[in-house]
């Protein structure tokens, strides 16, 4: 998905990968809903295009 321009950090948040550094673990409690939504919408669009090619 990084080939689609989605940063690895956004993918990590979407996949609920835990932060490794202390400040992120303790202080970054933001849910990143907008970035997660954009990532899912991009993936949905790409999958839809690929499925359409198969028909």
C-alpha cells in the first residue's frame, strides 16, 4: 500500500501496531480516524478497480 502513496506510519496506525517510543506510548492518544479512513478509502478504490478489470 505504500506504493499507493500511503505512509507506513498510517498503515501501522490502521493495523493497530503499537508505538515503540516512550513519548508515543504515553502521550500520543490521538485515534487518527481521518488518516485511517483515507487509507481504507484508497484501498477500497484500488480493490474496486482491480475487481472491475476481472469482469
